[in-house]
C-alpha cells in the first residue's frame, strides 16, 4: 500500500515539533561523546543543515540559539542537562498549548485541520482524554500526503474522520464549525507559516465565518522576524509529487514546483493557543514583552552566535 502511495508523492518527514525533539536527542548524544571542538563543529553542521532544509523551522532555530549561547558561556559540561530541560519543557509546552486550544471546542463540533502537526495530534489526544466527541475533516495535504497519517491517527483515537482532497476544502467548509492548525513558525506580526494549503483553508474559513485557531508553543515564534528578517519558505520539485518511475513517463523538460509551506496573514487567524494562554495575533508583542521584559525581546541573533562559535573554535 505504501509503495503505491509513494508513486503519488507520499513522504514521511519530521513535523516542526518532531524535528525539535530529534535535534535535541542528536545534540545530547553528541554532547556526551565528544570534546568541545567536535561538539562545536556538530552544532555548526546542524545549523547549516537546518538552514538548507528547514529554514522556516523556528523551533529548531530557537533551541540552537539557546544551546549555542550556553555552550559559548559555560562550555560542554552543562549541555546534557540543558538539553534534557529543553526537551522536557517543550513537551510540557505542547500539552499545555493543546489543553488551551481544547477549551475552544464543544462536544459535537465539526473541525477541519491540516497536515500531520504534532501540536495538532496532541490537541486531538487531549480532546479524546476529555471525552469531547468531534467530527474531523482532513485534507490529503500535498505535497507529501501527510494528511493520510493524521487521518489514520484520528481514526485510531476513535473520531469520525472525513479524508478529503485539498481542492475540496472550500466545498466542505460549510459543514465546519472551527479550524485548528499547527505552525512551523509564527512571525512578529502574527502571520503563521504552516504546511502549504493552510492559508487557503484559513481563507475559505474566513469567507464562511468559521473561526481559525493556531496551536503554537512559544518556541515556534520567530524572533529573527522581530528584527525584520524574512522567514524563508523551502520549495521542492517533482520529487515531492511522484516517484522516479512516474517521472520517467513524463516529458524530459517537465518541471514542477511544490512549496512545502505557505503564510497565513494574521487577519485570517482568530487566535493562537500557546502554553501561556490564547492570544490574538495582534497581541503577540504584548505577550513577548510580558515574558521577556521588553519588546523587541533582548535576544542574541542566531547568525551572530554562529559566527562567534566559528571564531572561538576556529572552524
């Protein structure tokens, strides 16, 4: 079955939160088995890989900022415990944000969601734990068809699931009460970077007067965007849509563009559920000021820390 799906571009890839946990696990393993210079090289390689493959993944970039900054200040000795705390803290933040989002759901609601976000999976697990019965519409979520994985997960939880083609989101929106989305990143102006198709879902929801909620722990907030940097959106080609055998049946000069993420403007989002509560996109500066004591927050730009890492360890 999976072989047939691969012909149509099915891929299993880390979600924004899964890559956070995978990166933390790899960093911890390396931190207990290497010297300082080797660990510095590993940090640099991890940063370069993320920038090349997942430049919109604010969660990973934020944990790299924390780890690099701590490593430069205190060396390697404190890193394993720091990573353990980061992992535990993010796990708690995911569940807390999911619990906040659950408070916006009533029994019998019909929901629509997208992709295979770990935050969204935590949200539905919390709904099941609280015995809140809902019906769910899940688009297939191309490229990658991650919606199939989410639909399977929701069926295992016992929810009534409708798997639909992406192009039918607007058609079915008239049946929906609320939309819940995950996030790869949240920009300073409240715009949300999420799986391609999320902005179309939010647009259809706005037209139908359906509320749109985003589940995003604070780690998903892009601090670089506060200082004017643009969030880069990765894009792929035909390899995200089909297998080699299918590609070989097409003309030699065939080309395809397959964006992995898109940006939903803040005016299409009703609220963002975080571990600190639920906020309108326009209230993000107030939230960040409350947590960090100032806005813009006093944080070290990640590129600056990476350059310092290179200089200190002569990489």
